[in-house]
């Protein structure tokens, strides 16, 4: 479904991705793992057309999307829950949800079923929400674009444990529904439970990839590449 081939991405003259290749299959949940600054967010920005790669190719359902502007990548069926949520603080919850929505099974009613808090908060401004509510809104907003692949960058960061659990539960429901997901997070245990496969990124390269059972069986990998 999503295929990155030898992607090289720069910030000005500084290279961040050095020939990164990976893929996400239809219905799969895949993670990007690695310490801070190793290139996970840059990989997401490369996919979404926010920091386009200077070399290499990114394909989505066979079509080349590298080189397209970000709004065209989104239209192609990729939904992003960005690091730091980036909800619109001066729009209501409802307006946030419909601002970038596209027709499909994820409509307001479906989002409200998934996150009842967003129904209660529908008329509140984005900047009046708690961190957890903002995160639910960011996920709801991405789903309302009815993406074929949803990408979450640090969706549980800075949240209370109980809210985190709620987010993991939501992701498990999405997976059950067949949603393809690419995930970045610092909490390895819930990712081992949820995800099918993982890519370990170091200094802008994939240094290991494998399934959850393969990663569980190799604690030294976690020690070496994640320091945990
Ligand atoms: P984190 O978990 O901290 O977000 P990450 O694995 O997502 O880490 P990236 O944010 O992709 O890492 O950063 C990869 C490299 O690119 C780092 O060396 C970082 O300093 C550099 N970098 C990231 N953003 C920029 C930027 N806007 N300008 C210049 N360099 C950047």
C-alpha cells in the first residue's frame, strides 16, 4: 500500500534520511522505532509531502506521491495525526472535525461514537480542551478525511496514563476494523501488542525490521536502538 524506496531527505544542506526503505501493507499496523532525532518524524514529513525527499520514491497504492504537494498527498488517502496535535484553537471541536473532512464511513456520528467526549465538547473552542481531548480531536480530524492509511506521530505523548489507554484502545478498534496504521510512539509495550511489524530507525536508516514476536524475542535490539 505504502512503499518508500531509498528515500533521502534534507533540511537545507543537512541530510536527515539516508536511503530509507520501508512498506506498510493494506490492513497492517506498522511502527517506526528509534531514539530521539533518528528520523522518525522526518520520515512522516517525507511521506506527507511536508518535507519532500530529494531522492528516492514514495508510492501509495502504486502511484508515485513523492513530489506532490501536501494537500494532494492527503487527497490521495493519507491522514496525519501530527506531533503536537496542531488542532485549530480558534475553531470549535465540530469545526475542527469538518474543516478537512471528506465523504466516507467516518462522519461526525461515527467520530462521536468513538470519542463521546467530542460530542459533549462539540461547541467548545479547540483551545479550551484538555490535552487528552485535543489528542482525540486530532485523531478524529484525521479519520474524518477517511484516509486509507492513517499516520500517528506521538499520539500518546504528554497524556495521563488513563487517557493513553483510551488512545490505545481506540487504535485497537481501528485495527480490528481493518484500518492501515503507521505509528510512532515511545511506549513500546502497547506497540508490541498492537502492531504487526516494526522498523527500527537509526541516523536516518532502517537498521532492523521485523514482527512483534521477533522483536519481543530480541531484547538486545531494544537495548541497542532504543536504550530500554
Ligand atoms: P523525535 O522523537 O525527537 O521527534 P525523530 O526520530 O522524529 O525524533 P526527526 O525529528 O525526524 O527525529 O529528526 C531527524 C534529524 O533531523 C535530527 O538530526 C534533527 O535534528 C534533524 N531535524 C529535524 N527537524 C529539522 C529542521 N526543521 N531543521 C533542521 N534539522 C531538523
